[in-house]
C-alpha cells in the first residue's frame, strides 16, 4: 500500500495553491463584503483546466481523477473555501453535461463551461424539500417542442449570477422516478430570482431562490432521458461530497499553520504561548484529526476512482468526518488566537463561518450517517 501522492498529483496541488495565493487570497475578504465573486476570476482558473476538472480529456476537460480534483479544492481552500466550493458546483454541472447531455447539448454548453465563459448552478433543493429531495414539486409540463416549468428552488448557489442552471423538475409520477433534469439559460422567459440571502458564511457566493413561472425551456435542453434526472443529480453527489470535505480540510490546514506561527510570537506569562504544554496537546490533537481526515478523504476518493462497491458509503463517511474535524480545528485555532481570532484581520473567524455550512449541504451530516447505516444494515 502506497500512501504517497504521485508527483503529478503533487504538481496539481501546487498549481492550485499558487493560483489561489495569487488570484484569490488577496481579495477574499473584499469579495465577501461585496457578496459576489468577479467573473474575471473564472477564465484565469479555466486556463489551468479548472472549468472541467474531471470532464474527460477527449471532450476538452482536464481528465483528472477524483483524487486529483480533491487536491485542487483542498489547495484553493487554503485561500478561500467559499470560492473553492463555488467552483466545485460548476464542475459538478460540467460533468453532468458530459455524462448525460446529448451531442447537441454538449456542443452548445460544454465548451463555454470549460472556458468558464458560462458559470453553472445546480438546482435541486426547494423550500419544502431539502434532505428529502425526491419530494421536489417544481413541475415541468411538456408542450410540443418545449417544457414549461413552474416552481421554486431554494438556497441556490449562484442564483441570479450564473449563466445557466441545471434544474431537477417533475415530469412524471411522485418520487424519484418522476424527476427529470433540464438546462435553463439565464434570461429564459418566466425565470426570476429571489433576494440575496444574508448568510453566516460563504458570503462571497451569491445565494438566491430561483423561481419559474411557466418558464419556457426548449425540449432539447432535457439532460439524458425523462425520469432519470434524480439519478443524474445523485450521481454527481459522491464526488461533490469529497470536494466539500476537501474544502474543509484545506481551510483547516491553513488555519492550523497560521496558528502555529501566531503561537510562536504571542507571549503570555513571560513566554510564547506555544510553550504551554496544555496548548501543545491541543496542537497535537488537531494534527492527528487532520491526518485522519486526510487519509479518510484520500481513501474515499480512491474508492470512487476505482469504482469500489462501497464508494458511496466511503464518500459519506469522509464527508461527515472531514467536515466536522475541519470545523473543530478552525474553532480551536480561533481559540488559540485569543481575542485576535475573533477579529476579521486574522482570517480565522471567516473560516469558522465558511466551514459551518459544509455539515449541512451536499447532504446533511445526518443524511451521511443514514447512508452509512443503511449499508451496514444491508450487509449484515
Ligand atoms: C449556503 C447554502 C448553499 C446551498 N446551495 C445549494 C445549491 O446550490 N443547490 C441546491 O440544490 N441546494 C443547495 N443548498 C441546499 C442544501 O443542500 C440543503 O439545505 C440541505 O440539503 C438540507 O436541506 P434543508 O435545508 O431543507 O433541511 P431539512 O431537510 O429540512 O433538514 C432539517 C434537519 O433535519 C435533519 N433530517 C432530515 N431528514 C432526516 C432523516 N431522515 N434522518 C435524520 N435527520 C434528518 C437534517 O439533517 C437537518 O438537521 C444550499 C444550502 C445552503 C445553506
């Protein structure tokens, strides 16, 4: 068993870390204040292949493994987890278009997704259905050559910002088999947006409701087949969960590294605070947690890459463990900064706020436990 990253994987990590330091970190607080991320950032990331990280190379993507892709999110999150997580959603959509889109859809949408001239959002959650996503109510009525969508999507990252939306909607019976997925472009008649949500973290990402009032979508914008949309939506989530976990890991590593530096300089009772054994033990505990989180995340990514039978369970375990470990570590880092940790200038309080939502989305951590427990019970 070899636990080392390949030189290629190390190079992917370094490239993402460096572009994050140059293009994201210096602006992350300003973007948070403004509540948006400038569009000019995306083509710079797309030049490095970040618009289609795991879209296959023959379709113009980077063709990275899921493991390598997690390294991109881990590295970018050292600069800003909110920006990194936003990029993950776009990548999930790009992969859905590659996997399920007709040739026509791929031709129309994939090139712009890869260059990031177009940014994509993923619309599953509704005001009345989050964890129980298959209960969604947004209705798509088929006419001769189009669908008319009526309903509301809630909490949509990039709502009112994105150029196109992959929308899960009901074309048939109740439950998952009645769900289809369509691509709706910004400006479609009947498409509108709610107000900007005022959030605890991820504040640079605009989050809004996405509303459809007999919104007209050409029939050829259907992804794959009618009635398969829920399966498509779920298929993207194993990898999405790894990406979110990677965002927690990268941010927690950055916080721990900043804390080590701070503790060497901060003096109390005549010595630097890193000389107190009680605090050294906390450092050790954080390092152990992050190492365990890293191993679990890499193993889950490897299982997804190799098509292991228990990949979904592994991704759920990693998502739960890493996002909770990440939040515990950034909270401890804030504590070790004392009052300064609470000030925005030190960069730690933002991480505490940004990471909290990782326990809620891409399936809550309760749903992650549900996935793990169901597999355990089925395998008895
Ligand atoms: C900032 C932000 C961005 C988001 N971005 C997107 C996006 O881009 N696209 C999108 O589609 N969605 C997005 N979401 C929505 C997110 O995926 C949902 O909030 C999440 O799935 C939980 O759904 P809910 O909020 O309706 O909570 P609920 O499902 O109502 O859950 C409430 C509580 O009950 C628990 N619970 C529910 N069912 C069970 C069960 N069976 N067993 C045990 N516990 C259970 C949950 O874990 C939770 O603690 C975003 C959310 C946030 C906060």
